[in-house]
C-alpha cells in the first residue's frame, strides 16, 4: 500500500526548514550506505545527530503525531529519527530495498522497518528528475509530491530515486516499525478505520452501527498487533 499524505508540513514550515537546509553542510550520502547500496547511492545527507537534523526531525515527529492519516496508515510503534538528503548534479539512488532491521541512533535496540517515508521539502518545479519509483504488485508507481507532502510505502519494496538533472531535490526520510507487522492486515485496518471516520459524521455518536464498526476495528487491532 502506497499512501500520500498532504501537508504534513505547512508551506511556512517548509520555508523555515529550507532557510536552514539550503545553507547547511551536507556530506556524501554513501558514508551511511550499506555494502551493496554504496554502489548505487549518489546523494548528500545532513550529518546524523547534528543539532540541525535533530531539531528539524523532532519537529517532524510532533507534526506526525498530530496527523490522523499517518497514525491510521502506519499504526506506529517506533519511528526512526528523521534524516535529510539532497540530490543535485545528476545525483540518484539506484534500485534497492531498505534494511529489514536498524539500530536506533542510541544503539539501545533494533527496530524492524515495516514502512518507509519520504517527506518532500522542495517543490516539483524546483528540480528535474528526482522521481521516487516504487515497485509493487501492480507495477512501478512514480512519486514526486509538493513540498510538505509525504509518501508512505512498504520498506520491502524495491525502489529508486531517478537522477536529478536540474536544481536540487531536498527531502526528509525515515522508517516506521508498525504495531501491525503484516501489510495485508495493516491495510485492512486502515480501510476499516477510514470507513469508520467517513461514517461517523453521518450518524449520531451512539448509533449501534457505528459502535459495532468501531468494536470490530479495535478487536482486529487487538488480535493483530504485536506486543
């Protein structure tokens, strides 16, 4: 399931981010790549753990917590602290699959990567290329969203970023360990939750049908979530 989420950040917030990111010190993204990824990863990244990356990442996490569509789709247990990358001058990231397990920055424990997220911080007209291509059961889906919008997709997907031939593509990216590991179960819960939310304003809050639907959702979540 690939889901686009509009306006995780407002245009004002994006402008504030960019004022700092456009003058930041970027390093070679290959430094943080795995053995196989080094051969296909050609971009720049903000230094992990830097004051700027930490501050902007915490702001994103606060906004995500207040974004119902994200919570409904991801059912997050753990979110890897957001990272930041920049593609320019032909920069690209060839086909790859994200690591299944990652140590959190403090190395206290590992997390499973169920979902990957890209939060766009440059408008589509600012750069050429830089399309996120995600392979799924129905073929390749191409994603190039407005600044402030985000896409969620399965971390198990083969994906790539096409070469940026003009301008610069700037984004934040991170991973989510979900309370519900199975993608099919998570998708069913998302569809059911969206139906409940659409039905709610049409009936009284005590309507028996709404109570039953809500009960089904929570009982399935109880059954499928992992401790």
